[in-house]
């Protein structure tokens, strides 16, 4: 029997898929036929034609992946597949925490298995065809196993504690869960590059030399205490270049992909690092963590209201409400709120990127940052002319041409 809540969930899933398709089509139709004049130095015609082929391949692949994902979730809901998994978990054990772990474990493994062919195609066909992929089959398999084990360990511990809070404290469980999630977010933000990242990549301090001296000089000028700069073996998986800042306090780290060092000049690398330091000096990292904590608090507060509502269980075809069924159903219903909050975060993120660019322009060379952004974008075959609506709803960073224009005043 299909309930009103069931049809609401179906509507939300279909509406999200249609909206994403609409934005994607707008973006596709905005693709430029010619190289923007400002990018002719990094996008020769041959490279620009390659970039268009790369965009088309990714767009077609994205459409197929999105359609398959939407059809699959609709089929599982229509056939009460979650109810079947719930029944299976209950038949194995009567322990509520173990039931929930089994429920989400089965769903997680099934999701991974179904998405694996798409991931393999993306990595070893599309990225390989356009010269980006450096991932070997061994690395791909190892990454997959590590990710599954890490997700099971961290997710299992957090879920178990939240369910225990639920049974121990009742309606106020969301407060204890919020405290737990907050501790995890702060811990993850602080120790990601020291505990998690080394499981997947090798990090080594940047060698002594002219580049290191230039970086240290810039960091002193910008008022940033630089303990170390690390180089990560990004070329192990891809030719695409990047850099990022992580942590705070004594655990703050700047990480450079080795591909970035190979692709950019010293001045360009220093400018990119000045941008990353700008995020720290302008407290973007802390602000992001605080906003994440507030968002998780709102979500858990609403979850506390709906977690045991029988209408959610009925919508998923389950007669007896449980924590894991309530959590899954709430997650599906929470999608519109999550989208609105996520939109706010992307708008704020773009604002922070402009601020970090301005910081870098003041403490390094604006022209070097412009050159670096152009080279990174061109080498990754990024779209130089995205549709404004697509940018507004999806881009955490401003489009390249907008960033270059903003840097012109420096």
C-alpha cells in the first residue's frame, strides 16, 4: 500500500532529477564555440576542441549515471526493497544496534557494487581517453577496500553511539548526537592530513631550495606561521593539479600536489599557496566548520521529531518503526532543506574564494595567480563559459573568467 508520504518522497526524487537535468541542459547550451579572448594563450584551438569533447563525454556520462540512479531508487522504493532489507536484518539479530548496522551495511555494499561499473568507466575510459588517469587497477582496488573499511569503521562507531543515545535519552537524543557529530567534525578538520590522507597518499616535506624560500618569505609577509609545506603524490592517480589547506592550530598544513609543482612556475605556486593561506588568515576554515556544526544541529533536531513517526516506516513498506528506517526515510524527506542549506554554503564558498584571491594578490603577485588559475583550468580541460544559473546552484568556486576579472583591480 502506497501512502501520502511515499508519494511525497517519490515527488522529491523526481523533482530533483528533473531540476538537475534542466540546469545541465542550460549549461550545455551555454558552451562557447570559440575560445574566450582572455584564454587564447592557454587554450590553443586544438586544446579547446579537446576540452569540448571532454565536456560532452562527461555530460553524456552524467546523464546516464543520474538516470540509472534515479530509476534504481524509484524501483527500490516501489518494490519496498528497503522493507526487505529491514526484514533480513531483523531475521539475523534482535539487537537494535546490530540491526541498524546490518541494514545500512547491506545498503552501502549494494550501492557500491551497483556504482562500481560507472566508477570504473569514468576512471579507466573517460579520464584515460583524455590523458588524465594515472590510477592503476591495483591502486583503484586498494582505494576501494580502504574506503569501505574506513567508512564502515567511522560510520559504524558514530551510528552505534547515536542509536545508543536514542535508546538512553529518548527525545533529547539529538542533543547528544549533535555533540558527538560536532566532536567528529572538529577532529576530522584538525587531523585529516595527519591521520586519514596518509592512508591513501604519501606526503613528504617540500625540499629545501628556491621554491621553499619563496614560500617562507611570502608566509612571513602574510603573517602566517609556516611549520611545513607538504608535497602529495597526486600524480599517482591523475595528472590534474591542486593544492589545499587543512587543519588549525598546531595541526595546520598546506599540501601541494606534485603535479602542481611540475605544471607551474615558482611565482605561480607561491600565489596559489598565498590563496590557501588566505583561507586560514580570513578564518574561512573555522567559519566553515561552525556552519557545518549549525547545519548538523538543525538536521538532528528535525530528525528527533520524525525519527519514530509511523508514517515514515509505512512509506517505506515497514510495519514496525525503527531507528534505521526512520533515519533513511527522514534523509529522503530532508533533501529540499539540505538543498537550500547547501545552496547557502556554495554562495558563501564563492565569496570566500574571492576574498582568498584578494588576500593572495596583496601578499604575492596578482598576475601570477591569474596565470596559475588559467594554467590549472586549461590543463584540467575545465569549462570556461558555464551558465550563470548552473554556477549559482553548483559552483563552490567562481568561474575562471570572473576570478580573473576580480583580480584585475590588483
